[in-house]
C-alpha cells in the first residue's frame, strides 16, 4: 500500500542542516592583496587616499573673506583668480592647494606616532605656563619703592571703606539719585575745531582749566577751559598721538609741581614717548624703546614712574626721574592698547588687540588675574581700561561695544553693559575731589555719621557710534547720552570737580559738556549730610561689625607676603 505524497513529508527523516556557522570560520591574518592586470587593488588604494585627503581638507581652516583668499593665493605663488572663477571656486582651489602642502609637509616630516606625540601635561602644557626671568637692581629698587608707596595707601583706603560701610543703604540710594539728577542736566556747552586731522586723544589737567588735545597729524595742543582757545602748541611728534597723561598733582600749586618740570607725557605712532613741561614747546626728554606705535601712556599715582603700551606686544615701565627703562613686560600675543594703575599704585591692568586683559602685581611681577573666560571675556580688541577708587574693581571697554567690570578680590567678572552700538574707544571712571586717596575724603556730619563720597559713583565712555555716555557705577544704568559729534568719538575725559566733560572725535572737533549753571558736583551737593534714622543704622550694624573686625597691619601683611629679595627681582612673561 503506497502512502499519499502529501503525507510523505511528515514521516520521512529530516535532512541534516546545511551551511557554515560563524564561530567555525577561521581568521586569516596573513592575507596579501594580489596584484594583477585587473588594477582593482590600485583602484582601492586611490579611493582610500581620496578619503584621507577629504578628511585632511576638512580640518584645514580657509579664510572666508575673498580678499584674504586672494592674498593667500598670491603668497603661495598661485594666480589670484582664474577665468570664470567665482569666490566659492577660488576658496575651494585654495583649500586644495593648502591640502597638497599639508600632505607634502607630512611626508617630509614623517608620520607622527603615538609615542612621538607629547603626553598630556608635557611640552604642550609647559608652553602655556608663566616663566620668570631675573631682573636687575633697578627693577628691584622700583618694586621696593612701589611696595612702600602702595601699602600705606591701601591701609588708608581700607580704613575709609570701613567708615563708609556704616552708611545705611537708604542714604546711599538718596545720594546716588541726587548725583544722577545733576548728571542728567549735562548738555553741549562749546565746540572747537582743532587741526586738520582726526582728534585722537583728550585729557583734562588736574586743576580742570586745561585740556591736552592730540590728533592724527602729531599735533599736541593745550586748550583752555571753558572758552576752548588754544594756549600752547607742543611740537615733537610726527605721527598720530594716541596716548596722553598728566602728572598727578600737575597744575595744582599746593602740590608743588613746577611748570618747568615734567607735567605731561605723550605717546605717538612713531614709537616715542615725550615728556613735557608747561613753559616750553619742545619735549624735556624722549623715552625710546618701543619698536611700534605707542598706544597709551599713564603715570603711576606717585608720579615717579610712567607706563606705556605699544603694538609691539609689550608694555614698559619708565623711571621719570632718571629717564630710564625699568621694566619691559611681555605677556600679550598681540599689540597692547591700554594700561591703567589702580589707586593704590600696586596693580597695573593691561589689555589690547588679543581681547584679553591682565592684572599685574608691580611689587612682585606676577599675574594676579586674567580678564577672560567663557562667556565672560570680550570677543574683540580691548581699547580702554580704568580702575575704581576702591582699588579692586576695573572696567574694560572693547570694540565689541561692551563695558565689563572685573573684581580682583572675587577674580571674576561682576557686571557688563552693552554700552555702545559700535566700538568703545575710551572710558573714564570718575575720581572726584573727595577721593579717599587722591583728594580729601568726606568727613562726618553733625550727628557723627559718615558722609557718602561722590568719587566712583559714575563713569563716562565714548564710542564709534558718535556718542558720549554717562553710566551709573552702582546699578549700571544709562544716566545720559551726549550727542553732537558727526563722526566717531575717539576720546573722553572729565574734570575732577565734576563740572566738565571733554570729548574729541574724527570730526576734528573738541566738545565741552556741562550744566547750564556751570556748577560743580561739590557745589550742587555740598557737604550737607543726608538724614537717616536709628532704625536704618541698626539695619547695618551687623555689616559694620563684620567690616570693622581687627586684622593684620599693612607692615604685617608686607612681612608675610612680600620677600623683596625673592620677588622683586622677578619679571613675568607669558607665552
């Protein structure tokens, strides 16, 4: 009896499994690619080389600006443009040429293995570290003089800050409100065209009666305030004047600075620093050393030293008495555009075209703070620096239009303002006649309460948006915008009594700003105390107790922190 075919599959034995299991495969470690007339291996190698070239080309930075692309092609000896070639094609051609150069360089230098690469924390990290070089006896003596000058001033400043801490917050608010109301009344009081070139720098004398004006043609003039008439023409520079600074105490008879001695310093694009008196139209002395343009100059608060910033990536410290160079300080990767001393005279801030600022301790030569950081620093060159009278806060103004405040105690940025629609060209933090170090600090009222000071309550700035602006230094608000220039404003300054603001711009004019009544802040606010009740005093009793806790004296701090023989011989360099 035969079985139906449809049932045959259910009763027959299953066939053994066919195929190869993955685990049974053997690895061939000695495989050699065969060569032959087919050319397949050569084609595979070409494809791999093409992939490697594309990967290398993707890592090469090529300029996006067509002008820079043309310049790079010209440097390489290639035609700047080909027939029918557009900007995109030209950029692709430059990338291809740079890729070929990179390949040739890699062949000549050999492949870098992992053993040849620097280990983490090795040479690559060592290049980013600070290094110190030994200075001479002149630098040693300068550091000692600066330390002996700055420590007593720091002690006086701290003592005043302790007294200032007893002022109730409500009193400060009322006082600042009055200052804002006075500043909001500032308007244009005069304008004068000086010279045939752009005005580059303006600085008001300590007595508030003269303003030094420099322009792009090398002309330096002393102009009287408030009539803006030319009093003196100083001849010495042959190119743009970009730095001006008055000697502390100059033009003030009570300070004993003679008009025949150094009263003013200037820096020019020819790389020279001139020292001027008020009785002769030629320089008393010329300080030489910079190889490129001198961007800024500033006197030390003691008047003994002068700092100059230059596009040769360095700033220098000069002894005004001996007319010699004390220190050549490197540390910036591009030109240094601004320098500023704090009110104690112990710290110097420098910044420039590398968009980074540095705080230097002049007593030891070390960098104590870098004005930079993710989302904190400037993204364009820094044009201006100025310190508050409290000695630990510094403002920086940049071509990105921002003004930022940095606190040396906290080692961080504490504020920022989008100040101008274009670059910030200059900036000055107000230091008035009641400054605790450079003036006469306010005393006590008839009730024995500390009177607030006007110094450091506001700052002014100029920008390429053709405006001069006044900002409050406590809540960072805009107080007043002074409009009148028809071209970018290059420089701005104030008189110490708060009566005048002077600005100079590319429209070749110097403009004078003030109140219509021409009164000073001292006249308007006087020394009359602002009343406060006992409840307000009690609110700040705790804060006062904390601030007034006894601490080490200035000399004890000096003995603990400063070993002159070890530190004063150092000058700090950064690469």
